[in-house]
């Protein structure tokens, strides 16, 4: 096994208590120490022209895509349920479904991506 190069240089910067808590949470979610997360997910990825993983599990693009899928799923399941019960959704009901799905989609997407990232870090804990 080849040892990684010895890290002898350091970079420091100050953050507020709230910012530090956010950074710690992001690092824990990815299963890394704070130093590893800052170095690998944010700084080096950016320096190498790679998409940053600093926005949380999956990055901003994955979160946006997952949010749309979550909203679409919520709308589709609600409409199919109504149709299966012999009902036809009205235009007002459809708009309410869309508004509700849009209101929750980003939060639900982040939760799903975090769950997926957690299962990658701890695959033996699958339910």
C-alpha cells in the first residue's frame, strides 16, 4: 500500500460559531473529519476544477434534480390515488398538490440524499 504524501502545510481561516456548526454537520454527514471535508470536498475539488461536494450530499445539481423528482412523485401518487378511487382532480386541487409538492421538495430531497450518503458510509446498517 502506497502512503499518501505527508501534509506539512496548513491553511487557516476564521468562522463564526454558526458557520463552524454548519461545517461540522456537513463533515459528519459525509463521514469525514472536518479537516478532511474542508480539504477534499471544498478546497481541493474547487482547485482541481471538479464539482464541489461542499453543498452537502450529492451537490447542488443532485439536490435540484432530486427535488424535482420528489415533487413529481408526490403529485403523481396523489393524482393516481384519486383516479383509483374513481375521482377526477379539479384544477384547484391540482394547483394545491403542485404548491404543496413545491413547498416541501428541497427539504425532502436533502433528507433523501443524506440518507443515501449515510447508507454509503454505513452499508451494514441498512434496514
